C-alpha cells in the first residue's frame, strides 16, 4: 500500500472510532470481522483447504508470529497505554478497537483477556490436529539506563502470562519471551524464561527502545547463544506500536552485532515495510528496508544464523514485489518461517485475496473461498493464502511451514 493509502486507511479507522457505536455499525459490513464460528463442513473440506495441508506434517506446523492481546481485565498483568483508550488519540483508539475485533474480544466486558484466548483456541480447533502457535510476550519501553517507562509503552504483556498460557493449554501454544537487553536483570530474566520453556525472545526495537547494534546487548547475546535460543526482531517501519522517535533502531543492518556474536536471528516480516539509512554508504538516500534485509541475507555472516518470518508480507501496506522476491529466491527458502501476525489477518481491509489474483500470484477461484474462510478463521485464511501463492508454478516449500524443528534444535 502506498503511504497515502495507508494514511487513508488509518484515517478511516480513526473516523469509525470517533463516530462511536454508529460509525462502528456503518463499517461492519465491509471492515469489521464478523467473528463467525467454525467453518461449515462443505468449506472445511474444500479442495483449496485440503491442498493447503497436503504434504505437511501438521505436528510440525507452528505459526511463529502471533500476538497476545487484552486490556488487563483478567489479572493477566497486561497493560495498555492511555492513548489507546482516549478519543483524544483517535488513531490509537481505533487501533485498539480493531485489534480487539480482529481477535473477537470486543464484546466481552469484564473478560476481554479470557475471550481473546478462547477465540484463539477455537481457531486452532479449525486447523489440522497438531498445529500450534507461538505467542509473544511484550516488554515495556526502556531508556538507555535500563529503566522502564510505562508512559512510552503502548502495551505490556508479561512473560509470566505467556508462559502460563502454554502450561494451561498444553499442546496448543508455545511462547516467546520479551526481555529488554538494557535491564539490569536481563540475563537473569532470560535464564528464568528458558527454565519456563520459552522457544525464543521477541524484540520490537522501535517500540521498546533497544539498539541491536549496542554493546549493551552483548551479555544478552552471549546468553542467547549459550541457550541456543533464537531472537525474533521486528525490522523496518513500525506503525502499530509507538515508542518514540526510534524508528531507526529497526534497521536490519543493525543486527550484524547479534549475528557476529553467534545468535540465530529471525527478521520479523522480512523488514518488508519502510526505509532505513544505508549504514554502509553514509550520506546516501535511505533505501527500502527490504533491500537492506536482502543484502544482509546474502552476507557470509548470515549463513546458518539469519532467518526471516513471512508474517505480514501479504498485507496491502507491503509491496507485491516483496512476495515475488521471496518466491523467486529459492536459496532463501531454507531460512524462511511462516507466521500470521495474528490478530492482524482478522482486520479485513489489510489483506486482499483479489489483489493477489490481480498480481498473478493467486488463482482467481481461490479468492472468494478465502474471503469466506477469513470470516470464520483468520489463522486458516492466512495459512491457506500463503500456501496457495504461486510464481511460475512455484510456491513456498514445505519447510517454510514446518517450523517446529527450528525452535527445537539448532539447524545444521
């Protein structure tokens, strides 16, 4: 999506929020997730869905990029920033409404957190048996001294809550800790998370305020290597979560320090949105973040260490050329991991199957089926859409979706 179109969409969402219940009702038919129940039998057995699961071992299929959302109404420890609950900040207010609707937790006063998890369970029931999702905790914004700032934190999801969900719902969820490396207790917190079974650590530098290129991360990197835990880092532009004037911290080239330390790094979204400074050529214009990611993927230091998840790459605010490149670069396919960025696939305007038909990457007959699937199960919708994409007859291979081995042991 071009910048103007993105601003138009956010403005539309803000307008719906500002109009209150009336605006929400007006938008429902074209924008709001209807949150339907399980797929009807004729849809659940549709050839498109059967083809998507064909050849896959569902017990190895983990969605590696899913968010925990809530408002903290269930003693979960979740916190949300004041801007997300104030009409004086209409875009952030609208984002909260649409995230909650996408997760089908918008009609559950007093039990929003619980409702969000229950919806996740229902969606997993609609996937093949054995399928799991990797849930992300989310640490607060911290300053250079390692002090947390709640006022600069859009939201906070405790590690303890994420770990507890895995224990309570055994066999459905896995979890990724979120620990700011500047914290004085960062290494201790990482050791505790490892003991609680975390599969990875998730950072969003632009929202949390860490610089992956800083020496302050070195002790944390050493512990990640010792534990053989991968680090999932959002790179490229960040619009959904605000942390201040820190967008430059998401530059994929800033991950070189982690790679040189021996950390296995996963670039979230393949850095598929925005522009960053070319740190190798000072004074030159900014380049697409995806181009810098591609450069990093091809460096010798990246071999066996740098990976990427393909969450969000099908959203309308990403160039079609990103998916074309990902399909073309078969030498990268062994280092790509599928994730959904849930609950985002439940925000209807952000992903258009018809746009992929027009791009020549999706069969026209699939679009209508996918739109209907999304009304019932956005997780399945995201999965089937990506399994159905083709460029010159070539789709993403099985290993992109069978992600479990990556988190269970270091790849050779």
